[in-house]
C-alpha cells in the first residue's frame, strides 16, 4: 500500500483530486476512468479543441503521457535516493512539438497505457521506506509518495477538463 502523504505538498492540488487512500488502487481506478472516457470518442472528437488556442484531445492525452513519463522518472530517481535537483519542463513546448495530431488515437492510447503500466510496475516494487525520501524537482521539495498521487490527480484533472469543456460544454 502506498498511502497518501501526511503533510501538505507542493502538488496538493492534484493530490486532493484523488479519492483513494492507496496510490496503486488509485492508479487502477484512474486507468479505468481514462479508458472509459477515451473509448467513447470518435475520430473527429480526438481532433476537437474547446477553444482555438487550446490543445486537441490528441495533444491532451499525449500531454498526460509526457507528464506521467517525467513524473515516473522523478519517482525512480527519488526511490534510488538521488538528491540531484531535477529540472521542470515546459508543457506547452512539449505539446507543440509532440505531433500528436498526426498520430492515430490507437497509437496515442497505446503509448499512454504503456507509460501507465510502467508507473504501476515501478510503484508496486517500491520499498515503503524509500517513498518519503525528499528530493528536489522543479525547484521544490518532493517525495515519490507525493508524485505517485500527483500522477493520478493530474490525469483526473484532465479527465475533468475532457468531460466538462470538450465533451459537455
């Protein structure tokens, strides 16, 4: 079991979106929720933008994969007790260079599922004593425990945006 962080976190906004108290259970539930929403989309909906300057759904899902991949790398570094400060990343630059709109929905979904599976495997093998090692990412103190819940909360945040702004404006 990977329980929720006991202290406030720089990632608290995302952590608060997670209802489960165990990160591994939360990842499973979030995976099902994401697949449920994305499986209903038509090819045209994948290209939808709720405003001209906003990401397409393809770009949004690639963004979720990119963020989870980066968060997952941070988790590995923290689980190995590597205190080297880790840089942030520019999500809009990543999205604009992802070429997501040139890809098929099935390819994007496959990538996301593989990234998620690696996150789940990494966390399932984590030693409980290593989850609270404090490292530094994007100029802030952070633990693998916090990032584990932030991954779920970040994806949930975007599921909320998908359902509220793209699919049911």
